[in-house]
C-alpha cells in the first residue's frame, strides 16, 4: 500500500477494481479525511485522461448531501487522482 499521494497520507484501501484503486487518506494541509481515487489507465491513455477530467468537472458541479464533494483533481508521480 502507498504511504502518501501528494499531500495526502494514505491510511487504508477502500476498494479496488479494473480501473483503479480508492484509498482512505488524510489531507495534511486541511486536516480532513478524504478518499483518493487513482486511475490506472489515465496516465498513459489520453481518452482515459479526458474521461477523468469530465468526471471531475461533473462531480464538482454537484452539491448534494448524498453525493461526495470533489476537493481536487491532481497528478502524483505520473498518476492522476481525484480527492473526494
């Protein structure tokens, strides 16, 4: 398991599938718990990178108590991630 992704300290693994893995983490800058979604194919596949960016824009436009809030889209060591 990873120890850190950017400024997030990884505390566990929440799930894993064909597209990537979701980690439980702690945002060291803001002191809050987050989920980090790492997308395997997005770092090498322009279509997957575009899909991730569309997903991030769509998620960022929604504000509802039953839907997780998107905090950041970023890149760490060549891999794209979403922080939620």
